[in-house]
């Protein structure tokens, strides 16, 4: 694997322990990234096999030369389709570390961070067609309002959406710095960076259809897991965590829990931890990204 820092895995040991690894089992790391979680899984495998998924081409450089490992360059919403190519229909454990990697944040050309000047890109899969600039310059006011309010939880989403429309009439919104200058007019005083983060989150989620992909992945993962197989999901904002929590608890993303004639819960997964696991104070002091992480574990019934 690459020797240069790519991504510091969050809650590494709780994630690996949550998988309850069988040395001869088949496992999926659906967000391979820098390979930190995958390395630990491989350390615990004997005759087992690990399939690492990542839609970002940059992650391919970190793939280990190990006969027990297969890298698949694909979005995790397509796991069943790609695993079928390898003759895999059941697995013993699934891990997903959601959100963006440290590498993506720290690479100015990717457009994920407000710390750098660059194009408003935000594509996790660089062969994708839709960019953040496309959204800002082509979506209508009502759609911008919905995205900013729903995915960024922006309180003045309607006002900001209207301002974006007015701004782009003068000239296309093309760079991070020019967009930040617009945001400064609407950000709460002394909370500009949080406001930037919320807006960029909304755009990133939309560019990559992250919520749709997460739903697809969770439903397919349930079908792929063996009985007693584990799924371990780490999320970084309330929208993702709510989906994961609901699906683990109810077997669906919203609505009431279904019960059979005898009052037993009807759901494919059993939550292993009732409350989300969070990082220790020591880890959050070393890795800022760990502060917002929530880890949930469930087992196939």
C-alpha cells in the first residue's frame, strides 16, 4: 500500500471488532479509501477473502498485492451486480465508512474543501457528469431551496437559493472563493465556517446522490449477508445516521415497525449496539474527523 498519508481510519478497532471476523469468511470493505480498515481485516483472515469497493480512482493506488484481496472500482450501490461477476452471492461481514476521505478533502482539485481555491467539483467518482458548479448554475430556485434545506439543514435556504439565482445571472458561479464571497453575505456572524460546511455538504450529497446510494447499499447488504453475518456502518452527519438507525431497527427507512401476528418484530437485522458508538476523547484529539462519527452494528437474523 502507499506509504503517503491518504486517510486516517476512524474508530478502527471498534469497527473491526464489530465485524466479529471469521478467518475463513468473505468480507466487504465498501469504502476502501486508503485501505486502513482493509489492512486490519486482512490481518485477521486466513483462507478468507476481502473485496474492497471504491468509486474514486485515486483509491486504486492503495490496493494491497494480496491474493486474499480484490479491489473493485465501483459505487457501493452496485455491490450485488459486481460481486455476481466474482461468483459471490453471500458474505460474512460488511463494513462502510461513509462520507469523504481525508485525501479527497486535502486535494484542492477535487473541490470538497473550503480551505482551498479551485473549481466547484465535488465528484467522488471523477468520471461522473454532475458537478457542484452544474447544480449552482442550472438548478432552479425551488430545487436549490430543497437541497440546501434538506441536505445542509440551512435555516435561510430559501433566501440563499434566491441569491444564487441572482448571482449567476451576472456571471456563472465557477470557483470556491467566489462562492464563499456570496455565502459570506448570508452566514451567521462568527459561524461562517460552519455555514460553509453545511452548504458544501448539501452540494456534495446531491452531486454524488449519497442518500440514494446509501439506501441501495443497505437493502442489498441485507440480501448478501449470511445468517449471523455483521454489517458495520460509520456515518458523519445526522441524515446518514438516521437512515442507518431506522433500517437497522425497523428494516425500512421510515414509518412504524412491522410486527407479525404474535407481536414479534419483522426485520432482517438485529442491532448489536442500541446506541451509536462514538470515538474516545483521545482519538478525537488526534483526528478531528472522528468528532462527528457514529458507529452502528447489526447482525443478520
